[in-house]
């Protein structure tokens, strides 16, 4: 039986479910670079380069493993420009009896796969993506009947299911969650670990030239492209993390330091999300570091929670909530995202640092994304759909199933608290506590009003005041509202006037930054 197996750009795994039960001698694997996928949003140049290079290297790995692979490059004159168009051309070449494909990661692509059987008139089998630990049915079984879908509850169920960091039926160390131990600021340190920088090989150099030629106006730069593009390189990066950075990952995972892109973070999420690394394997290796006494429990638990807890959870929420989730806007925010999100040209040093790093490398860690870039967008009332598109475009590890719930739900509170128990907003004080960003800034983080006052301060209090009818009864904001109520009426008015003046300047254009 002749079988056509299409492999998508985020399915770069030799043990992919669609390959499990097919005969290599009677199978054609199809991998394609198409304009439809490359251009449905304005992806960061480095994101495009990473995906294309990793795909090309994976095709070579599949061939080395004995598979027949047809690969269509983006600038092939015969390229139809769409995935379905390339399936049609492959069917014309090979007349397969069936198509077997691993399920897509997002609604838009899933609809395309589901249409193929009718479109092409041959059987299409869509396999579950076994790279994830929880199937759609399993997540639904966990979620159905619950009044609240709390990630912590899901995470504990995942710990029990996998046995990770369990001592019998109890959590290692007597606690499920050590997050309170993972909020230490950091300072610049010459001994800080750094990930491996991979020099682009010939394949990657060809891709870099292709992206510069075909996507000259896309955001971002390729000048610092140094990512792993093969499973072997990704494994080397993982080894480096466990050996050099795992020990202090937890302690400093929320810290931010000017000029330091990585700190103690693993920088492995792009490789997890594209298939080069296995999530359960990474968790087991992290646990082994704890069991061997080489890494403290707070670091290992925090790392494992991000993978089997948060990562699996947001995927479950994405598929459970459906394709209209992206339209939610609980706070009715409609302000356009400021132009400096694509340039980094702002006087606010924290935003200049985070956005500048993002444009240069397509990477920022979770607190930079949530409490600087996302915090500011939420405080000014940016349209959550626009914020979602920016995050989807700009980050190397961003695929809609993981990025949309994190952005619209967690960061922008667009779902009204389905994902996050409160809006993640803060004044400048949090940024000052967790970073060194405020020192060189032209604004004074200790001031609430005045020409040199940190904009985050007035914006924070204005956000709470204007949204009190919607979120005023949130118990996690009770202290913030008590503090607001202690301000004298004239001080409240001054803060709201300060915020209004800043937003008026922001709306006026780049010079208003």
C-alpha cells in the first residue's frame, strides 16, 4: 500500500506518530516550505530561518534513517505556495493509496487536514500527536465537570501520572510547588552560564540568505542567529543546561539583567515545540539532577512544572476552548499596540531592553514577556488580538496552541480569568525589584506623577481604577484596591490625569513615547 506522509514544520521528530506503522519501502514523506505558512503572519526573520533550516536538516536525518523524503523549497519555481497544493502535486506524482499525517497543532491547520479526504478523494488518517503526554480526550476528561480549571490541580494530576518528583504517593520535599523560592533578583556576573552558540552551517547559511531575500520587511534581525537546528545540537544544548545552569535556574528564573539574554534559562523551548527534543525525557533528566544531588528541588520542580504542568495545560485549554478563543476581549481593550514594539525605540529602558533583545534574537524569557512587554500592553489597554499576533510573529518558540492562551489569557486577561486568576499587572516597583532595568532609565521608578515619573506607576493605578467594575471583587487584588482606597481623592485624580496624559502622547505617535 503506497502511503504519503506529510510532515509539518513543527513535527521534526523521528518517532512521529504518523511514521509508527508504515513501511518505509512503500512510503513517501513530504516536507514543504510554502508561502501560505511562511506569510500568514509577519514572522520574525530568525523564526523563519530556524524553521526552514531545522526542516531541511530533519529531512536529511529522515533520509539517513532509511526514509524516502521529497522536500520542496520555498523558492522552487514549481512550488504552488500552499500545503494542500503541494499535497495535490505529490498525489499526481505518486498516486498514493492513502495519506497518514500527525494531527496539527492549531485550529487553522487542523481544518486543512480534515478537508483533505474530501478534497483528494483518498483515505486520510490523522494520528494523535504522541509527543504530548495528555491527549485531547484525556484533558477533556480532567476538565469536564470542574467549576474551575486550575493549572495547579492539573499539574498535580500530571505529577501523579508520570511519577515525576514523587516519593510514593507524596510530592518530593513534602510540597507540590516551590515557586515562592524562585523569585530572586540577579546581578551581572562574569561566571553566569551561557548556552552554546551554533555557527550556521552551509544549509543554514543558504536559508539565512533565502529569508533576507524573500522577507526583507519582516521584523527582526538575522545577525545574531546562533540556534541549534538539528536534534543532535538541541541535545547538546540540553546537556549544557543540565550541567551548567539547572542548579540556579529556579532561584533566578524571574530575574532580568540588562544585556543578559539568557541568565540561567534553558533556551530549549524552540526545540521542544518543533519536535527536536522530547518533553518527558527533559523532565526525567531534570529529576535525575535532583536525585543525584546536583540541583536543588526548587529549580527542578520549577522546570518540570513549566513542561508537564503549564505547557500541557495551555495546549489542553487551546483545544478545549475552540477557534473563537482568539476573539475574547473581557476588558474591552482596543488601543493599537505602540509602534515601538517593532522598533524598540522608547525611552522606557525596560521595554527598550526587552523589545530590543527580542528583535535581535527572537527570544525573551517568560518574565520579560509577561511582566514587561505584556504588562505594559495590558496597562495601556492594547487590543489583545493585536498583542497575540505580535507574540506569534516575534518569538522563535511561538506556535498558536502555546502562544495564544499564554498571551490572550495569561498576559492580557482577555478570557476574563479562565487561565489566570488575576490580571498580571504591576507598577514599576516589581520591575525594579526583579531587574536592574530602572537604574539607567530616564524615568524615576520611585515617582508616580511628574514629567520624569515612571509611566508604569500611574498606568497601574489607572488600570485598577477604570476596571474596578469588572475585577474589583477579585480576591487576589483585594490588597491593591485597599491601597488605592487609602489615597486621598486629589492623589487619585492626579494619578489618573498622569496616566491619561501619557496615553494621549502615546496615541499621538512615536514622539509620544
